[in-house]
């Protein structure tokens, strides 16, 4: 339950950083800004946590 909640929250934070952070903040390169980059990383963390939650649920553990 906790891992699923963490995956959901990090996914929402990643999407919000990607949507509302574009056009703001410092640039990492010519075409990439910092806030969307952090958003992409949050989405990757969210996907890993969601896969862990699915694995635990399918395995039958608590």
C-alpha cells in the first residue's frame, strides 16, 4: 500500500514538473530545461516503484 502511494505521488509530481515547469527555470542544454528533466526522473522512479508494487501483489506478499 505504501509503495503504491509513493509511486502515485512521484508520478504526479513528475507530470506536474514536466507540464508546469516547461519554459521556466535554468537550462541544462539548448533544448532541455531543469524542471522537465527532474520530472522525467520522477516518472522513472514512479515506474520502478509501481513495478515493485505489482511484483509484490502478484507474488502474494504483504
